[in-house]
C-alpha cells in the first residue's frame, strides 16, 4: 500500500491528537469522490485497557470516529481548511458486523455522497482483511 498522505500531513490537516487520532495514513484519495485511510490497532491503544479487560475490543463509536476523521481530511483538503474541525452532524444506517482487536489493520473507506459548501455526506466502511467491521452514512461539517 502506497502512502498518499502521511502522518505529518495528517497532523497538519486534522486538529485531533493522541490519544484521539484514529487514522495513521491515507492510501488513496480522489478529493471529489473517495478517500481511503488506514489505522493500525496495537495493544497500546488506551481504549483497550477498559474495553474490555482480558477481551480487548475497539468500541464501535470509535470506528465511526475513524470514519469521520478520514472524511474530515477529505473535507479540509477539498475546502482548503487544514486544521479546521469537521463536526459530526448525523449518523445513519450504522451497522457493526465484526469485532476489531489489537493487531488488526483497519481500512477506512469513505465515498462521497454529497458535498455542499462546508458540509459533507458520505458512506463509510471499515474493514479488516476484506471483512466489513462497520458501515454507516455520516454527515459532518466544518466552520471554514
């Protein structure tokens, strides 16, 4: 997988920081249609300590957050708002199909359904080794 946007550029583009940054790199990007990011899960993720001790699972809401962050990169790059915040406005049709655990590599695919001004509606899919973990329609907007 080739890196299109690396960690340094992600930090310039998103306002999120550790421990609440859920995208490691972007591997595909067509700013008007689609963006694909990757998140590598390790045992060191803070949420694994409490969710759940002895049976670590990434919370589903954090998978939604990872989708929103990848979508936020697309929105910020499209509208020249590096470092701006893309706020969650809505989540529809969320489905969780597979547990995500330490050692998994999340592939986060975002397909644009509609971009209008500084608002964006997308369909997101999180998968691990080709198996869908989570999918949802998300709407978010920035204050650019």
